[in-house]
């Protein structure tokens, strides 16, 4: 019998292709909650788990892409996908990009996003100089999260097509990655 509380902090690990379905399901749930005022309800209800699972398998197979998952005893609590910048105006050797950071809506404001962020930063520091990401201007929860971590809008804007007649506008955030903490040499 497992006595761990359901609100216990999740463990963070690298995702495998076997996680693609759970990642897709969590992304759909997150979108349906976070974007309910930004995207048509019919579009959000039509999000297809099988198609999104296939997309996640493809993303996970791309060179340089890393996906971290946050797990609890009850299942996936969140995930972060990141790697070299995909934007044409950014140097992928200097700039990393956070492609996705989603947390199960029932776990918002419980530290899961922060735990994923910390684990991601451990992997990014020392490899890239800065981090970029795209966010909806109306996603104040996410914008506040990124701003508290030192990222700011850089003036970049894009319109992301999702389906015929459905798109959303995004703004780009960027910020410097701090150098890894040095440890004093022992003599």
C-alpha cells in the first residue's frame, strides 16, 4: 500500500517515447483549461489524443530536444520540452528554446512548474547563453511565471496556425541563462 499523499512533490525524469501519450493527454487538458478564453471551444474539444501522441513521438525523436516529465504516484503532473532555438532569427548554438511547459491544471500553483523549471535550467546552463520561449499575450499566469524568472518580452511576435480558421498570437520572451554555479576547489 502506498501512503504517499496525492499532493506530494513529483519526481522529475527524462521522458521516453513511452511517455508520449501521457504528455499528449496532459497537454490537451492544460490547453482546454488555460486557453478556454483564447481559442474556440469547438477546437479545444476536438483535440485528438492519437494525433497529438504521434506529434509528441516525432518531437521527442528530434535531435537536441529534451523532454522532462514530473511524475507522482497518480501519474503525470507536468512536462517541459526544450532544446536548441527553432526561430530563424536566433542562433541555436547560443539560444535554447522552451517549446512547452505544461502542468496538470489540478496541480497549478503547487510547485510542479517550478520543479520542472529548475531541472530544465540545470540542463541548459553552460550549454547556451540565453533562453527564448513563446507565450500568448493573454496567458497572464504563464507570463508572470516567466517574468519572475527573469525573462522579458523581446518584441518578437508570431501568429501560430492551429487548424483552418484557428490561430493564436504569441509574443516571445527571452532572458540570459546564468552561468553554472562554481564550486570552490578543494586542496
